């Protein structure tokens, strides 16, 4: 089939209005929030149902054209960046909430439903959707499942995989299958769990049944300030060691505080080396003793101040600083590269020291703002993306940061995924046999390499071009977790 | 077959010596749906287990990994069963990182031993499969066998941080890391948890732990019907309370429980739930649960202290009838949307 015939077939499925093939339109889809690599697809299609997705997969299969699924394109590892010439399936139109079952605490949604929309819809009924990546106002529930997204509150509530009960997916064969069940014990292999986080390399998710979480009865948000980063890190490990499970525990370093205070005035003291934003939720009677416990741990670790938000406004302000942190880096650098290596919580202080050493060696500033309670780091390398050769140097610096995480017993990614970004480092994380079995399992699901090729696994065959002058994340551009 | 087995045994003796024990005298205790293996093999460590699988693979023998054998009644009868691969000699703790709330243990450790290890530091793995003295940590994860405490701590498979496994060809793989959040590569741990040993043999696991509640106490009330008890259970799950376990128990089970654990639940149908917390939170949760019970029409509200609650929780985790065996008893385990459970319970009763 020639190219025109192929495009015509796709057009027959979705209608002329919902297929883009003009170069200008295609370029707007050439990457996700990791903007350094670009790939221009041959077509962008916007299906409205599982059946349309099935037919698109069948056509692509016949013509040996790879498929790439895209929710909102907020991912930070290049998972939704199209292989040049592939067909990008965009889920903007599959944004319907199909069923909300408050009795059983479930919702059934189409893949393109925006994460926060489900929470907004269910909040007045006493429920919310717990996974809360920072991009939740834009990112989709299907995209979250493809990446197994996290968020600030997964310390207590778990990752996306803990909240998805069932998924409808279209396999590379064109078959539509249901993985998981709407009850707890689906028989057989946990293919649901195995497909979640497979970054679109197994199948395309079209519908999901997710768990709704009852809203906590009360929330207490506190801010602890430290004059040593090490003290803040030790506070985190000590809080974890007490067994208290805060809903969230976020650490921000001096550079982050400086940027945040310049932009939004969240009330973080500018002279602090680190602040910890700690949130407890649950029954007032259950969290009251934890409040005392946490304050004691902070004081034992020399916190310079400790306060609890007394009003909803004060609480929102404290969170505002955390949520605007990435955007605020714009006041101190033109661009930044956000990594998400994760380490055992007792190793936080040690790896942050190593980051400082790497930062000095490269002459690049590294800021830290991260989900400390999970050991889920977000080191950000700040740089000027217009300076020649700088981007390449930042990538090398980022790789060093990830190596430090691996050396500390940690991993390349805690929540952003491997995508395109970290495929080279996969060989440092896993030995040959382990990578070999992952590859064999992937090939068993997708024999012809139709689904999002060139992602997750080291791959010599599919090369994505480095965009010239492309930033890893432009200010105000990339949404971040 | 005898030749294959002989060469398997000889080659193992040659390269493993004492690190692998072979026995044909014990095969009767490893029966599975009426089938008996030809030999029982128990390797002393990971390396020896790799050699067992390599040799069995060369000889073309069918191997059954065997933890405590408590899941032997589940699933179809095997169509071939040559070697029972027992993990009984691999039952040690490897590393207990209490500050990271992580325990690394060999797969053959019993759940009771894991509970003892973590309990000494006030921590819990939140695993309560049936027969914890016999069930192994590896078996519990590989069968994804959750107990009543799932409502508090999540499924067994959610506990896994890292797994060391051996494939049928003797190759060793390690999946995951000692971190609580990890999306590096495919989630092989989830593929394996619940695979019942059909994909690989797990030899070592890193288990995520939680702080054990200071004290756990239960309350129960009687209801006139299963429907009414389930309705009260749904009111509990819709509330902000956090039960450690919550069970609807029918008349037959109530009668069986009393001699098992010395605790009499109020009949004909009981809703019983336990809560664990610091004192203030615990008292508050218990009081509010009693309010729910009363509001939903529960009578004869009974209060159990921490010791009675522990015995009751243990007994509820075991299937009715006590001993597990390769026997004639038939047990169902089903799950679905909460509001459909009464219908299932009714259908099962009628079928029986």
C-alpha cells in the first residue's frame, strides 16, 4: 500500500477532521515534555473509541507502521515522543468518564480523561482519585497508567498501579482484551500490573477501571526549616524509621527556596538551607500523636523552625511553593533538566553530597526538590540551552547523577519512566541476562515491534535525533512531577 | 525416566555434594492432586538451587518449586511431576534494614518467622496467609496469597521491593531494588507475584514493612442476615475508619471459630472488624465503629481485647476446617464488587 492509501485508510476510521498530516501540525506533536529529542510522525490520529483504536492498530499492523500513544504529552522521559514516521494516536477525544460507582468506590473512564477532572468530579461526593503527579491538571489517567505515574501523595497512597483495577487494551495483534478485574483477586497472571508502566510498548490502553479513595477527614500541613541539608535528610529517614506514614514529605533545597520565594512568596525562610513540607492526613485522633512525634524528630535534627499551617489559605500557600518550584527555576536559569533517580531513604544525605560534588565538577548548578519520604529524588541540572555544546554536557552530568543513585542501591527512575531518556543507562542498572529476559517478554507481547519502538530497552536500531537548540525543559514548558 | 532421574541425581551429587539433599523416602509428603514426585530435592543455597534447575533442565524433568505446600490444593493436577524442589533449607533472614522498613529474607522462611523477626522491632509485613507457621514468604508472594489484613496493607504482591529468581535454565535474575518507588524497566515483580512458580523459582525477597499498630482491638455485632451484615460492612468501608481487617462471618463459621480460638462471635451473622492505632486514635475508631454497627441495625455489640483480637484474626485468616491437605474439601475464594458479595454468598450456600 502506498502512503496515500495508508493515510486514506486511517482517514476512513477517524474522519478527515481528526487526522493531521500537514507538516506544521505534525511538528506540534514531535515530543512530550522532554523536548530534547524530536520525532515527526507521519500522521496524528484522534480516535474516539476502543473500536477506532482497534481499526487503527490493524491498519498499522498491515502496513508495518509503528504506533505511539499520547495522552497529554506531559511525560518527562520521552515516552510519547514519536519514532519518526510512526503514527501518533492522541487521546484528546477519549475523555469521557463512563461510570462512577460510589457504592463500590470505582470509576470507569476512557483513557484520555484528565487526572484532576476525575478528582474534581468525585470530591463533592467524598472521594478523590489518589495518584497526583504535579501535571495532574493536564495529564491523562491512561498516560499515568502507561508510565505508572507517582506524585507527592504516593508515599501513603501508592503509585498508579495501586489504583487501577482493570484495563481495556488493544494488543499489537488488533485484539481487544481486558486485564485485571473490578474485584480484588483476578485469577491468573497479573498482566494488569505487568502492562502498567510498560510505557506503551505492549499495547494501547483505551479504558480503565480505577479505585476512588475516600477523602481524609482532616489534613495537617507543616513546614520544618533546616540550616543543613543533611539534617533535613536525616529527619526524613528518622520519620520513616518511626513508622509514621505521612501523606507527603517533600524536601526543597536552598536554590529552590530562593527561586520559589522570588516568584510566589510561599513563606519559606530565605536563609534556610532546606525545608521539609510534611503533610499528615486521616482521622484527627489518629494524626494528633504523629504531629508531636514528627515535631520531636525535626527538633532532634536541629530544625531552625517548625510551624503548622493554621488555615486552609496558609496550607495552600505552603503547597504553592512546592507546586511552582519548577516554573520558578526560570528566575535563576534559562533551562533545566529534571531527573528522577530513587534511593533507599537512609541514603538521601549521602547521594545529595555526591550530587554537590558532581555539580562542582561540571560547573553546573543542581537544585533539589523531591518526594523525600519515598527516596524519590528530583535533581534538576540548571543550564543555558542556547550555549553551544551545553545540552550534551548536561546529559552527561545527568548520567553521573543517575550513576550515583545506582551506586547507593537505587534506581534510574522512581516515577518518570525510562522512555528515551534513560535507555543508555539501563545497561548500568541491569545485567545482560535480566535485560535479555525483559526484551524476550516484550517481544512475546509485541512480536513485530509495532508498539512504541525505541523506548525503555537499549536499542541500537531506533535512533531519535537530538533536537538542535532543544531544551530539556523550557521554562513554563515542561510540566513536572 | 529412571535413566533421566539417575543421571540428574548423579550429576547433582557430583557438583553439589551436601549443598543439595536428595530423598526418595519423603516423596509421599509432597503429593499433589494424587501425583507423587520421583524425588525431593532441597538445595542449601541459591547457587545450589541454580544447579538443580540447570541439571533438571538438561535431563528434561518437570520441577515443582515447593514452599510450605499450603497451596497444594489450588489449581489443576499436574500432568507431569518429577522433582519436588523444596525451599526448606533456605529459610534464613539475609538482612533486616529496620530503619528503611525493609526485610530481606530467603524465600523458604515461614511467614511466622518473618513476623517474629519484624515484630521484635515493632514492624509488620502485613502478610497473613493461612497457616503462617508453614506458609513461606516466597510461596505467599508467588501465589499472591493475601489474608484478611489486605484491607489495611494491600495485596501480598504490593510488599515486594526486590526479588531474586532462578529461571528454568538455571539463570539468576534480580528484579527491583531496595526502594519503595521504582519504574525502571518492566515490572517483572508483578509478573512473577501470582505466577505460582510457573515462570521462575524465587529464592530471595526484599519485603516492604510497616510500623505495627501499638494495639489492635476488635468489635463485633450480630445481624439478622448476610445482606444486613454486608450492608454494614459497606458503611464501614465508606467511612474514614481504617480497619486492620473486617469480616462478615456466617452461622456455620461462627460455630467452628469458637473452639478454634476461644472467641464466640454473636450470631446468626456477625460483622467483626479490628482497628490498630495509638491509644487516642484507637479509642476513637472503635467508638465510631460501634456507632456504625448500631446505626446499621447490629445487635449484641461485643468488645474483644488485644489478645482475643489476635487469636480471632489468626483464626479468621485460616480457612475453615483447620488443617490443609491434599484432601477432598472444597474451598472457594471469590471477589467482586462489594455490593455483589451477598449474592455470591447466597449462591454458594445454595450450591453447597
